[in-house]
């Protein structure tokens, strides 16, 4: 039995070899694949300065959190009048306060009634000391309760 040819390791005669239809076909397919979660965690740590546990929480535990976070970071850097919200601060609010509000409503980040821009705007008001953190939590709760996606948090 040990000297027998193992048929499992022979090429399949009915399946032809895979040939690229055009040069760069495999590269095109690879470009459409999502980033591997482990690489995404490392990238978030390196580019945004997040802790390993925060980056893993965004990547592995929360549906739509990475896209929401990246959108919020873009919104934060595009606000000309205000200083950008530090990434660890934004992540802390997302993992604690925003997740609490979303869980209460049985929603995820991809279906959040509060936009990433509104979260950034609210945090900028806290950082400028225009409102307290406690008031910011109330504002976020109100934005989510009333699904006010296009309203400036300052108007709530």
C-alpha cells in the first residue's frame, strides 16, 4: 500500500490548465479583493496611531466600523475651520458612546442614523470646549433618536 501511487496528487485530466485571458488579469482580480483583516489592523495602527485592541475592535467586531471610521477621518481633515479630531479620540467615542447608541437601536455603523460627519462635528465642538462631553453624548443620542443625518449638531 505504501508503494502505490496516490491518485489524489495526480493532475485532474478533465480540468484544463488555467490561462490568463489577458496580461494583468490576476492583478485586476487581486485589486478588487478587500484587504486582509490582519493587514487592515496593522495599517490602522500605523496610519492612525490606534492601539492594537482598538484597531482589532473596529476591524473584527463591528459591522461597517472601518468604513465609518475612515469616512470620519476624511471629514475631520476636510474641515477647514476646525482642528482635526485625533484618531484615538474618534475611535474611543465610536467604540463606547456610538456603539452604545447603535446597540440600543439594534443598528450597525452601516445603518447608523448619525453620519460620520456629525460625529466629527460634535467631537470638534467638545475639543473646542463649546460643549461638554456629557452634552455631546446627549446630542449624539438626539441625532440618532430623530434620524437627523443632515442637521449640524450645533443646531440640535
